[in-house]
């Protein structure tokens, strides 16, 4: 009996010690990386190469912002988890008039913003008026470049959305100037997330630091160039979601350091793996790899406004001086393929009949001589140190191109900038040549070609077309394609435009890339989306 009593006391003491070790001790330095067998109420840490630009999705034009805001803000429609097929979101249903000019959306009921205010038709109207009306009080000098690019201008200056009206509390109507083939797919883009009108009025221009949406996660804090923390929205309108308690987006610029952090358990997911590490990672039973579909194009942005790049022969020479296949082989290890147009090769509008510029240094020298530069010229080549989907090793890629350029007499000075500064630099037209890329926002060729090559988007300070290529015929074709509903007819328009663009060579398309995304083996439900930003509400850690 005594032995039994001693045994029971020992068990009781041990249990109390365990309870003391666990009770109230979740604020220590290791608490963020703890995982539960249920996969709920846990913190997931997402490693990436660069910080967000803003917390205002409507005033952003880059994926690091949208990677985060995708989980704070929601759009009227969104895309299927693996494709760009449009599915309902804040709008549960919609219909369109026979003439294609009036779209009516029926909204989810009972949805609240994170500040407790109601999401309704009036909120949708307020947001779109903010984006489309230059006189709206909540604009705060924002560029709204994505709205301008996708809907052709602002109110009173070409906007294809004529007006947005609240028909009933949960019914909103969009009136277009004419039918637009891309209208519905545009609405699903990350840039059109709906912001709380009350928050816009409360925070003013500081909305870029204070995100308030309807999404599955709520904004908590932002430490620039370090981390952004989101917490579970306990009142989220979709039952039983999200499954995580917290998501932290952590900036680690170096790819190898990011992988080390993942292996050490400091991260749960990382993007922008060095392709040379793929084989090793795939062999590690503690890690899982998924490939993001290549809805992207990496390219050289050549500033057509500056001499000598205002001469097509110089731009053609640069295209001949780039070894695309060599870059794909050396830096992407089978994850990239060369492209000859500013479209991914599996796009229904891709013009495969175009004959690409061969890697030919003699031809490059010949063209430079014809342009009046037989001895070449000096060139500032701008790059960001931060890895991207389309350039996971950007500085090494630039060094390789620098070596080729110098063989034809172009003396290169490499200018390396941090991501936010880099974006401002090229959008303002301060660069000569820059290594950059485009990740598709909605899967439509319009999003690639009109955004990056229309004269309407060559606006200094907020340029999506930061080659500043201005060609009336090309711009007219790209505008025409927006309003043609028949896909075969649109295809022919885009193919003609691509041929003209190829001859003018305003940029040098390089590669399309399947990005390797790595997670811990315990992470489930994470599916990398082709647009580069995905919902995190189904993710669990088990």
C-alpha cells in the first residue's frame, strides 16, 4: 500500500511540474514556432526575400505587398486555388446585361470589416470611387496605377467604368462605357481588395500602415524590412476559417540564409529557393517542395526615353547580346525556359511564330555600329539584391549579362538597390537598363501586354510600362483587344501586337520560371498560386 501511495504521489508531482512548465508560458522566444497536433491556433512564419511596399493594396503594384494584403482584404470575386478561373468571394453571384455594359453583383450578407463596421454595397461604391475619381477625399495623392492600367484611366479621363451604384444594401451595379472582355477577371486582382471606408476616413494617408479589411486575418504590426504580423480574425464570415492563429511574414534577403532558417525551424514556409538547392531539398524528408505555375516573365527593362536606347538598333543589339538559354541553365537548373514575348508561353495569345533574337555577339556589334556606336558606350545596369520569382539570383544574372555586354563594347556599371528604392527608380524612369519581371495578376494576356507596353501606362512616377515605350499602333491594338469579346479575334490582335513589339525591341524578354516553394513537412493545405499570392486560411501545421 505504501509503495502504491508513493507511486501515486510521484505521478501527481510530475503532472504538476508539467502543468507548471506549460501554463501561461506561451510568450517566450520559442512560442512563435510551436506546432500543435490539431494544426489550429498556431503561428506560421513565412520567409521571403523582400518587404512589402505598402499595406494599401489599391496603391500597390508588386507581389510582396499583395502576398500579405491578400489575407487581410478580399475582392468581389477571386480565382480558383490553383488557376485564374474566376469564382465568387464577397460577391456570391452576379449577372450581366445583354449589351455587356451593366454588371450587377449580389453581395454576401452579414460580413463585417475588422473594425466592426458593415461590408455592403455602399462600401464597394466608396472603394471604387476612391480608385476611379481623382477628386475623391480618400485618394491622398495615390497613383492607383493598377486601376488606371486595367480600366484604361480615371473618371473623366477614359475610365471604362462609368459609374458604380448601390442598388440595395447588398446589391451593387457597375456601368461600363462599353463591354470589356477582361472586366470580371480584373475584379479578382489583389489590387481591388475592399478597404473599410471608416478606416480610410480614420487613418487618412496612414491607411498604408493600418490595414482594415474583411479577410481571414487582421493586421497587427509591421517592422519595416523585418516582419509583418497578422492574427486570426475570430469573426471571419466563413465558418471554421482560418485554421491558423497567426501568420508572420519574415524578410530574409539571402536565399541560402532563408533556407537555413527553414531547416532550423525558424520558418515554416519559404519562397525563392536557389534552384541549385532543389535536389538537396527534395531529398530532405523534413521538407516538402511545390512548384508555382509559371505565370511570369523576367525581362530587361530598357528605358526607351534615354539615349542611346531610343534607337531600335541599340535595343535589338542588346537582345542579341543576352544568352537566354545560358541564363536559364546556369541559374534556374531546369526551372526556367527562355521566352521571346512578354507573355508566358502557355498563354492562349502567345505568338510562337515569332523568330527570337539569337544569342549572337557579332550581330550585336554589327547593329551597334549601324546605330553609330562601333566602340560601344557606358551603361548603368540596375538590379535589386532581393530575389524574385523571375530572378532568384539577380546579382549573379546581371554579372553574367555584364560579361556578354562588355564583349560587344558596352561598359557596364552595376547599380544595386533595395526593392522599394529599386521600384521607385525604374517607375520614375531613372534607370537605363534594369532586370525586372512581371507576375500575372489575372491570367489574361491584357494584364501582361497592356500593363507593360501601352503608352497609357508610361506615366513617370507610377509607370507599369517603365520601358517608356510609346507606339501608337501597338497601344491602339492593345486597347482594341480589351473590348473584343471573341477570344479568337482577340488572339489575332495580340499576335499582331507582339510582332510589332518584337521588331521595336523595347525590352528583352528573358525567361518564364517555375518557382520552388519549400515548406516544413508538417505544413498542410498550402498551394502556391500562379499569381504569386495565395490564401493562407486553409493552411494547418500538424
